[in-house]
C-alpha cells in the first residue's frame, strides 16, 4: 500500500463530507485544504479532483453499479468515496497514470479502515481500466434524457426538464458545460482603481487579466476576465479593489443601468455582490436601499459595502413580501431566490441538492416578492427581474405574470441582444453557460408608466 497524496486525501475527505454529512463541497474543501496547509499547484490539483469527483458521482456510481454482482447493493460509504475518486481519475482526469489512480484509491480504502473491501475496490477499478474504451463509448450515447443523465452525471429529472423545455441539443450542451471549469472574472471597484490600473498591477506569472469582449450586456467596462489563479489577487479583494463576479451576474446590473445620483432599491440583496456594483454606479450622490430578510446575509451586504468603501446606502433586514419598504425608486432590482441551475459548474454538489419540489417552492416565493415589487417603482422608473437559473417556471412564466398583474411594460431586451434572447419569449434574455461561457442568468426589464 502506497502513501496517499495530500490532494487525494483532501478529495476523499470532502467526498465523504458532501455525501455522508450533507456538507457543501466548497466549504468542506476550504476547511480541508486549509487544515492540510495546501497551497499553489497542490491545492489546485486537490480542488480539481474534489470538484470533478463530486460532479461526476452519477456517472461513477453507474459504473460501480454495472460491475456489482448484487444489483442494488451499495458499497460502504468510505469504499464508495474511494471508488468515485478512482473511477473519476481513470475516466475523466488527464495526466494521472492509471496505476496511480488504482493504487491510491485502494490505499484510501485501507486507510479508512475498510481493508476487507480492498479486494473488491481493486477489482472494480481494474475492470474499469480494462473496459475503459467500451465504457466511454457507452457514455458517448446521449440520445435520450436518461442516457444523457448518466453520460453527463445529472439527475434524471433535470435532464428531462431541459430536454422538454430547450430541446435535445441545448440540453446536452448545458449538461456538458456544467462539468467544465466555471468562468473566472473579477469586477474592478472603479471608486478606487481603474480597469487599466488593475490589469497592469495584478497581471503576472500566475494571473492574466484582460477586458471582456462580448456583446452587451456581457461586457460591462469594469469587468475583467481572469486566466490563472485568483489567489494572486485575494489581498486586493480583501482590500476592496476587486470582487470576484461572473459576467452573467454583472450583466444583470448592466441591464438595470443605474445612473449617478439615482435612488435604487435592491430587493433581494444578499450576499451583496450586485449591491456593490450598483453603489459604484450611483456614486455618493445616489441613494441605495438594500433589502435582505436573513440576518447573516444582511450582514454580508453591509460587510461588502464597507469593504468597497461605500457608505451611501441603507441595509434593511426586511422580508420583501410583507416588510415596510419605501417607494418612489428610480430603479428596482429583484434578483430573486431561485434553483441556481445556471450556476452548476461553480457549485459542484448543487445538482445533487436540487429537485422539482424546490423549483415549485422558490417559484411561489418569487411570485410573492414580485406581487409587491412593482409598487416600489416611481412613474417612469424601471424594474429588473433576474435569476441565476434555467427554468421556464421561474423565469419567463414569472416575468409574464409580473407584467400582467402589475401593469408594468416589458422592455424588449432581445431586440438589443438577439443572440441572448430567451427561447420562450424573445423580449427577455437567457444567458446559457454552454454558449456564453458564464453563469446562466435570466434577465427581464419592465418600465413603469406615468411620470
């Protein structure tokens, strides 16, 4: 038995924390990596193995099930975790020698005190290696939602949902995109530094920053694309010079288009990423009210604004559905709670936490928030409704219901950016991770009549 490398020890521990203790993968990884003092390339390799093995659980469990004589019988948890990691490396991880993937996974089984299952684990891994070509050939068949779910490691219900709403080609492309690394981008806090200064100051051997070159609204001027390790600018982020933010997220505020000196209501503000972007746009002569019902998230908003150096806003710990909120705002943002199906590549365990019941639950919440939201906009003002999901029930259905009930007029965003138009109603935007290489945000904008 060989000594297990630190990066695999971390990946194994986080796999167990995620699927046995229901911990969130990102948080568990940060704790494990810090506890083992992983840095640089070792930490990056540990993250790649961890996130990949969590994402690919559906496919690796299918392989394990295919090779198990007693159908329906699952390996003990530590054995399952080691096999998920080992099979992930054999099938999807370039650069790992086959013998190392097998040996390290079996060693993890032994180190976990499950030596009695080491022979079983070794047999499954070696069979995977022998039959790798035929396994990959079978996984290349994504001709039905069920086969695509196995091939791309997705819950069956979600594969069917996208298949029905978007068609086979887009559904498959979205699932494939969710297994690729998430976009890296940062927003420059233009109240303290210009994008040009940030590029010159922070670009180096471990990080390259460049301007975003995409159509409106995917390229706000303060947004930079990052290639390399964001760890190189962690200190700058702590000092409020930059904020990690996807182009999809930043596009929401670009559509909102807050102007200097305006009154803005951010109705679902936590954790405050877009709030800070709005604050930079309205400047110190503007006025912001950020509403967030959860105490910890309201505190996150306050901390975010403080870090960025903005003191011209009010953070209210209030429920948007029934709390006392001022009105007469120039612009209102409803970045609503949602199922987050557009952000699966950056949240490795998210796909395993979602369900149709969740979509219905958050859709009801969205509807309740939107019932009040229109009343906060002054005559001639505008409201933006956004989610970071890809679900007709939460997106275009909600936006159309909002227009019907509130009397607000739908702005035709698709006319300005037809390549980003929502497939169900071209007046809205639906960013697609596979096509746009960013978070899958839905964005709708409405205008209030009157003066």
